[in-house]
């Protein structure tokens, strides 16, 4: 039963954090290069622009859900299972989501990078 | 990519792995949370390890947002996965844990992935400034 809970929580972590990453990435592209905005308008303007962005707030909500699912999962299973399993699945899910929703050019270099890192993370936990 | 930008990426990697380790240590002290008392997860933040972990993760979040403002998601994620390698090296040389052959192989794969992605461009997605600025054709000053 604990096994089922753990993998259920891992699935929620992967879905929620991928949604969060995509929304946050979109928000920060809308805000613009933080270094440039800071030089032109100052730190306070940067913070206001980020906090007023609806994609940022939704992304934060998704990340918070992922975070609490992580806390649950960590209380049910070892970190050496939960962290690599959710991280490596999130790398692959993010590559797919970034291509579809953010129109990033995910070329063979980036696919290789995502898959190598995902496989490496699994081996670290083995 | 400037030195400062690589520093931000390093901050993302280091703060994330340090924050996660602290959370893990804290949640082991808190113990398993029962499905009937889901609200007790809120009390977990009273544990000092969990609190410190959350503090570091806030720092991670700030640097992560900074990185996403000038680089693709599919660049930032693999590039900051050096954190896993750092964690394994800390385990080996500071905590004197045994790092097995499989783990070294994992480190090798992650490093290769980081190498692959950092060889390409950091930004390929259209940004808001490209869409909104009427003078998008004007050369932009690269920091």
C-alpha cells in the first residue's frame, strides 16, 4: 500500500513540477532578462514585474503542490528512491513540455542531455 | 554567457542539492505522515532542518528565476544537474561514504549531459521583448 502511495506521490510531483517549470519559464521570458531590467529600472521593479505576472503565480501554485507531494513521498519512502525517480522523470517530461508549450528548439544535443542526465540520476540512486 | 551567468547557474545547482539534503534529514526526524492527518505536514516546517532547507530552497528559487529570465528551460535544467555530481563528491570526500562504480557511471552520464547542453545556445525560445518591441530588429546589447 505504501508502495502505491509513494508512486502516486511521485507521479503528482512530476506532473506538478513540469507544469510549474513551464509556467515559470514563460513568466520569466515575459519579464525579460533580470540583469537588463535591473539596470534599467532597479531591483524593486524586477520584483514587482515578477509578482504581478499571472503565469508566475500559477507556476508558484504548481510548484507548491509538487513540494508538498515531495514531503509526503519523503515521509513514506527513502530519499534515494523518491528524489532520483521524480527528478529523472521530470527531466524527460520537461523536454517534451518545453518543446510543445514554450516552442524551445529541443535539438538532438538537448534530447541527449535530458536523457543522459535522467539515466545518470537513476544510476546515482542504484 | 558571461561569468556572472555561470555563477547564477552554479548557485541554482548548489542551493538545490543542499536544500534537498536538509529537507530529507528533517523529514526523517518528523517521521511518516498518516493519510488521516495530512495537516501535520504543515507542522513539519517547525523542524529546524526542514526550516533551514526551505530557506536554502528559497535562495535556489530566486537564482532559478534569474536563470530562466535569460535561458531556455531545456538549457537550465540539464546545466544545473551538476548539483547531483557535487552531492556525490561531497559524500565521497567530506562524508567518506562509499561511492560505488554504478554511481561513478551515473556521475559520468550527468557530466556528459551537461557537456552536451552547454555546447549549444542558451536561448532559442521567442521572448516577450522580441514580440513587443517595435524595434526588435535593432541590435541588442549583450551583457
